[in-house]
C-alpha cells in the first residue's frame, strides 16, 4: 500500500479538487488549505484491505477521495457487525477514541478499491485547535455519525427485514446501488438470499 504526500502526488491537482468537495473541508479558506495540505498523505487500498484495525492505538483522520469504506466491529468469537458505510466526499475517523484515550473500537475496511487522503490524529487535532469554526463543524459531524450508528443498531432489533431494507433505501439512496449484495446483507443482518427476495418484492432489482 504505497503512500504519497499530496504535495508530490502526480495527480495532486485533481486530488485537491476532490478534497474540496469533502463535507468537512468545504468552505475552508486558502490559508487553511495551505496549512492542511502539507500534512496529507494519499494512499490506495484494495477491496477488503483494512485501513484501521480494531484495537489500534495509532490513529488517523481519513478523507475519502474515491471508493467506499465500512466500519466493522468484531467479537472475540469472530462474529462481525457492519456499523456504517462511507464514500466519496465523506470521512472516517478515530477522533472519539483519541479524545477518550482508548484503542479504536472498530476496524475500517475498504469495500471497493479506495483512495484516501489522511493525516495522523495528533496533527489533525492540532490543526483543529487553531481553527475553532472547523473544529465545531467536525465535532458536530462526529456526533452525528455516532448517532447514526446507534440508530442503525437499534433498527436491527426493532424493525423486521423489509423495514430494515426500506429504511436503508430511504436514508442512503446514494449508496443503495453501489454496495455489494453480501456487504449490504451483512449490514442489515440478513442472508444474501433473503435480501434478493426482498429486493424483488420491493421492485428494487
């Protein structure tokens, strides 16, 4: 997994345009960009390759340039639960664990081939401390992500299978056609066969 500084990447100009579409980084000033860009490193990951392992103590702030990631939590017995998906213009983070001084409680894994721009969490935190407006926007997004994960977990217990699929299509229409069937079935706690039957019944083939 080669890592290249954004400033020396051969596609740095197109990557900068992608970064400027990120939900967190939109609206930054030219001075803020000049400060942040030298800290960013670009990496590519194969489908199924982990970016972060559950239990890691070294943490990064990750901005997705293209492709899709998932958060996964594993039990000691090897059972896995997918907590969320994220794609272009979104981010993933271990910020809450950093603040709590605990290991990362989940893994972050490539669902498709993925390209990211990332920086070590200590550098990201230092950058945020110098820019209160960006820090407030980022921390709001982190809380929203945590709330969405909690809502998804509750949904698995309270809704039946058709209800879980309908809620996913309502909440994440932009991802519905992109997630591999096996991954979506696992996220909804269904078998791939049940998911196929539900999609046919709902007319989403």
